[in-house]
C-alpha cells in the first residue's frame, strides 16, 4: 500500500460584497449627496444678520423637497424625513 501527501497553498479568495453591504454603501452615498445638495442650495453667501429658526430651516427643506415630488418621490420622502428629524432635534 502507498500513500501520497499533497501540500497545497491556499490563497485567500476575494469576498463578494453582501447585499446588506451594498445597501449600506448606497445609503451612505445618498446621505452625502443630500448633505451636498442641502449645503449648495441653502448655504448663505454671507452670514445673515438674522439667524433662521429650526422651523424656518425645516420649511425651506420641505419646499426644496416638494420640487422633487413628481420626478423622484423616494428622494423627496427622504428630504421630508430629514426636515422632520431636524425640526424635532433628533439630528
């Protein structure tokens, strides 16, 4: 009887991203996009003499969100939710 021994090198395989990781990456990218849009749309060119209230800021975001209601209702919903969170102080 004979035996054979095989020594093999096992290289690590590149792991495929999971669906959850992909969704998380999309959510993070979406959050960054919303932040960039918010800053671009509502950043003051110069510091105003009168500071806006939280309610006024939330209303401005809601007005901005309403412009997307017909073309991208999911994005508009996200903006409305962000305005609600901002107004409630849960930021």
